[in-house]
C-alpha cells in the first residue's frame, strides 16, 4: 500500500483518469445525489435561485416556441431538465450516473413532465440534426481532456439542427487559485467511503495547459484510490478558437 500511495502522491500526467469509478460508484453516487439535492450548497448543483435564473436566461436567448427540442447533457437528477420542461421545451436528458437518472425518472413520473432520460456517457451520443438546443452546464466541458472536448464538439455539432444552439459554461483565468494540500481522517466514514478513511486532498496547477487538478487520495483499510477532477481555464479567445474547429460560427461568449 505504501508504494501505491507514493505513486499517487507524484504529480500525474495531464488529464490522467481516476483510479476507480466516481460518477457511478454505488456508494459515492448516493452522496453525489444528496449533494445535488442540497439547496443550501453549490457543491454538486447550483442553488435553486441560480438554477431559476439560468433556465430563464436560456429560455430568453433560445425561446422554446422557436427552439422546441432540448438535449441536456450531464443532466444529473434533472434539476435543469425539469425547469426546461416547465419553460416549454421538449427535453431529453443524458447522464452517466445510474442513481441520478433513476431519481430523475421518478420525478418525471411524479410530476408528469414527460422528459426522456437516458443513462449514458454523453461522449457516446450519436444523434443527427435532432435538437434545437444542447446544454452542458456546471463546468463539465472544462473537465474533459483536449481529445474528449474535440470529440464532444463534433457530436454536439452533428446532433444540432441547422441554426441550433450549444450552451455551456467554463471557468475563466480569473477563477484560478493557488495550489494547496491537506488531509483529514474520517473516523465514521464520509463522502468517499462508508467506513473510516483518510483523505489527502490537493490542488495542482498545470500552468502550461491552463488547467487545474483537484485530487482526492482516499486511504481505507482495503486499499488506496485516487480521484482526479480536472478543470481547464479558458480565455474568450481560446474558447472561441476551439469551438470553431468543428464548424460553429455564430458565437457569443457571455460572462455571468
């Protein structure tokens, strides 16, 4: 275990994956859903007021009377999808957390919203000119590697109808903070494990790639796992240049 821990403590290569599943882990996904539904924190989803303002803004720039069909990528438990449906869109939601999709489907039945949810990695979608609007919200785009961002852009461009809109958000350089590292012992379990564990948390900056790594090394009595959450920081110019490579032309970058 000591050698394994030592390997994780070294700075990983850019966009190195986690050592274990995160979004669909049976235990972690339960805590992720709980965080999504906690209206007092922005830990997994934004607070309700921000969700309302975001959905209203999207309905303003892409009126559902004109842009009728919407695909919500990384929809989680459907907090945005429900709001989009209420605004008048015909909504499809895709997420790679089986637990979150299960909850979203339950809410659709409960509220009769008729949203079409799919448990799927959104990097594997394969639609052709099917949607007027595609959303990817809460910095998901910036968490992807260079190759995955390009692959996703191509799939989104293919999935949009002519004159459709792709709406997503990213971090900007002004949001960057310094590096840090800390550790904490969770005697009674916590977010990452039901039993006792030690979490070594760090933030690493990869300046040459304008990218940050939030790393969580979790040590339990059974072994060590390393969870890597990446975040790319974009200038307006860098972001516009990237999306133009697949054909997007009429582009608006708005600071919110």
